[in-house]
């Protein structure tokens, strides 16, 4: 009896051992080097053949877009993988690039992370596939964003020229009947709103993406990259102008500390406690009806410093092909389809366009949004696209910069410190990081 | 892979399974014969039993550690490529004020939160064990319930309650007409996290203590009663000494838990980004270094240094526990 038991265990042990071996062998197989890209740049030919393209995204709309494209190109199958947000996509993509495998074929990339991913050789140059010919179709600022280090690394997708979406009723309750057109008027409105209702604020103090866009709109250009040489000056005129202005609001206790997109922030909007969103134009059709009844919100141009319209891009993203893709030609072919006509219309259904033709399309411009009590709000976004201040650059490590923003500037926004001092602290961190990473920063 | 080579004399053509069976059978008979030849032919069949475990152990425990150590000796930069830097990452970690600030923070957390949590857990366990409560299973389950709530959900629930403009704190403010300080402000965030962790883990520790108390022989209580010992005398002279082992174990778990604090600050960061820095705890620091800053190598060094510190502190706690036991 005893021996039987022993024997049974031995058999089991052997079986498990063999099983484990098998797993090891299988794992070894999957680790084999993947077949390389054919290297062909003929996108039409590539789309004639059966191909499966993996498409990572953070948008709910991508699956529908992929289904629609599959109808046009029946040989192309899409494997759409939805991740929670843009940061998750960047992190996963960087990990795949580092691991040498696992990256998708097509991936959306925020304009602000393009330099970082380009530097990490994560994206394919689209010039050989003939995508450069679409330059004229796009706004100067978005085309500028997708051209990084002399490479065309993405096709512009949506864009985010900044606008001001404000709660008309809340402003009126404080005696402000017209949307502020200058920052001085904004300051007056800010004080009035908080005085009329101590729980109401004109805006929340904001995050890194907001802060950099506001610096941009104020004429600041704190980041300059030329190859390995990076210059960071978070005390240039425009930066200081905005930091001083925002410090005054902060010191007066007129800014809400709620984090953008948090539950409490949503509640503040729906309960008339948060007056203004300074955001990219994608927010115009971004579901403002969720935050209040028809007519509560209106869209206005960004306030200006001197009466001259000045704006910036806030968010927006392009569509890129990864350097690891084995089907670059086919993926680039899909991007070509998305560049104009029907394909572009698919993209524009969810977001603010970056194509000149669409921005000038009278039908689109005159569309009266029921949510803004029939205001043709796209006109304001289109005007903003034209007044985006040229010359802005993001850091080649903007993802890191935005991450550590909370350690210095965020801290000051939270507990009311000196913003200029905090900006310098942020700058020190960024200079040190850049130099450690092999750039030549501020040298 | 090692499994296949464990038995060097395996004849070709004989299946692994049969051979293992035969080998074991032979061992049994050799043993019966008096084991004279045991020295001559070393028997490897034991490896068939521990092999699968060792394989998995090596794969999921040893390999990641070795890989982290390997990583920590290099420095890969965005522009300069990868280079061997020896112990430079460790040298940098040892003088990194951010790392030590994080260490200091979890140390304070450890010194304040752990005694409170274990004290509450012990009190609850003793109360449940006192035989003076009705509905013991109900209380036991109620106290344990928070532990069954997934950590992420727990933090979100608390995050909502902490809200000083629309959460429970806001409601309290309005109801009583007071102005409570915001639990999510920079000054109070650590306390708020301590509160969440205590809520989550009191039940778990209570269960450890309670089961240890259940194992105390009834005879001891009877003897104590005959000697005229009261409730508190019984607690201090019988119950607590009997569950010392459980106390030490729970303390060690809590020490490790404190040093590894990650989930709570990481999730609260989305609603209070300005109160929680990227180097709030050592784990959060390592996470942000590698995933936001691509500093995988330095993050590995940070992880190893904080792992070693955790081990040392946990070991000291164990030593202290054992010493008292002997005394």
C-alpha cells in the first residue's frame, strides 16, 4: 500500500515536471524573433494582401472606425486594443519598444509625447510612404507638431486650439454679463464669482497639461530642443506673465483645488460651483451636456493679454505607425485613407478637426449646437486655431516633466506657495534629469 | 529545464515517467536492504518531488530578483545608450534626499499606524474571545469585512468621503457649520492614508489574533480561575503570552506592508495630485522612476535598497520578539 502511494506520487511528479518543461519549450517558441517588415513602401500593394493590424487606443470610437475601414479594405483585419488613457498607451508602448517586441502597428499619440517617442525610436518615419504630400491639408500648428527631428512621425488626428467654455448663469449671478475678453476682466470676474458664492470658483488650479498650454498662450516658450541641446527657461516673459497672474488668483483663494476630471470636479461643474474650462476645442463637442442643462454653458474665445487674439494647443493627438510594426506599408496605407475624404470624416466625427478644409467648411462652421443654446461654437474653435502662437516645442521628455510637475508646481498650486519659485524648482529637476539622460541642458 | 537533467543515468528510450517510477521503486527496496550502497550511488529521485516547485520558485521568485540586481548595475539613458556603472546607482540612492524623504515618511507611518492598528485588532480579538459578547460571528465578520473589499475600491470610497467640497467631510461641515481641515491636503494626507490602511487591515490582524486565542488550552483558564485571577490578570498572564508568536508575525507583516505602501497613495494621487509627490513612498518613487522617467536601472537600485532595509527591520522585529519569548 505504501509503495503504491509512493509510486503514484512519483508518477504525478514526473507528469508535472514534464508539463513544466513543455511550458518552458512553448515559452521559448513564442520568444523567437518575429519576421521583419518587408521594407516595401508601396502602401496600395500592401493593402491588397491579407493583413491583420493591431491598433492600440484610448478612445471608445476606434473600434467603430476600424470596422468602417475594414469595409473599404476587406483584406485588412483590425485588432483594436483599448487602454484606459493616453498615459497607459505611452507606458505600454515604451515597454514594448524596450522589450523589442509586442508593439502594435497603429497607435494614437498625443502631440506632447511625440518628441519623447521619436527620441526613443518608437515611431516609424512616414515620409517614405508618401504621407508628406498631405502637408497642405493640415493646419500649420498640427503639421508642425507631427514633424519631429526632421521626420514625419504621425498623421495629425484631432486638434485642441484652446477656447473658454464658461457657465453663463454662474457668471451672471455674480453680475458678469459678458464673457471676459482680457485676463484683467477674467480677474474681475474671478473675484466677483467667489464673492457671490464662497463655494464657487472661476476655475480649478489645473494640471501640467493645462499649465504648459497657458504658458504657450501667454507667449512663453520655455522649452527649446535642437538635437541633443535642450534649453529650459521657466522664467521667460510669457511664463512669468502667466505664473504671476495665476499666483494672484491663488493667493486670493479664487481657484478650486479639485483635480480635473475627478468626481468632485464633475460635481462642481454640475452644481454651478466651477465657472470656467480653459481647454482644447475638442471639449466643445466633448459632452458638456453631461455637466448641465441646455444653455448653461457657452463657448468664448480665450481671454487675451493685450486685445490681440492669442491661443495655444491643448491636447489633441496624431496617429502613428510604430517602428516595430511588421506591416508598416499597410499601416501607412490606412493612415493615407484617414488623411482625407471619407476616412478623415470618420476621425472628425469624434474630435475637433486639424484639416484646413474642415475648419473652413461652412456647414461645420455654422452648425448650431443645441447644448449651447444654438451657438455656432465651432467658429470660435476655428478662429482659435488661427491664432495659435507659432514656435512652441515640448520637451523630448515631456511625459516625465508632466509626471514630476506635481512635486513642485503642483505642490505650490495645492498649498499656495510661490508659483515662480516652484517653476524654478521644476526647472532644476528637468535640467538635472535631462543632463543625466545624456542631453545637454542649459549648457 | 533542469528537471530533464536531474537523473544523469537515465537510459535512452525509456520514458521519463516509467523511469521515475522504477527509480523510486528501487529506492524503496534498497532502503529495505539496509542502505549499504547509499553512499556509492547518490539517489536523485528526491528532485522529482521538489523539482516542479524549484522550477516555479526559480522562475517567479529568484529570476526577477536576479534580473533587478543585474539591471541595477547598468545605466541606460535616453541619449547615451546603455553602460555598466557598477555600484553608482546604489551610491546615488544612498544620498538621494527624495528616497530618504520617502523612507522617513513610511517610517513615521510604521511607528504611528502599526501600533494603533494592531492595538485595535488585539482589542477586538480579546473582546470576541471574552465570551461576554453575543453575536460573535456577526462582529467577527463585520470587522473582517473591510479586508474583503478590494483595496482599489476601498481607497475610492474613502477618497469620496474625504472630499471637502462634495464628500462626507463637506456634508459634516455644512451640517455642523464648521470648517474641518481637508483630509486630502498636503499636511493631513498621510494621516488619511493611515486611516484607510487601519480600516482595511484591522480585521485581518484581528483574525490572526483571534485564531491564536482559540488555540489556548482551556485548562489554563480553569487553573487561572481556581487561582483567583480576574479578567485582566488572565489577559496579561495567559492570553497575551500565549499568542506572542501571532503578535510577532502580525507585526512583521505590518512592517513589510508599511514599507511597501503603494496602492493607497497611488490611487489617491488621481484625486489629490498636489498633495502626493511622485516620491511619496519608496515604492511609488521606484514606480515613477521607471514608468515615467524610464530610469529602470536606478529604480531597480532603489527597490533593492528599500527591500534590504525592509528585511533588516523585519528581522530586528523578529529578534526582539524571540528575545522576549526566551526571557
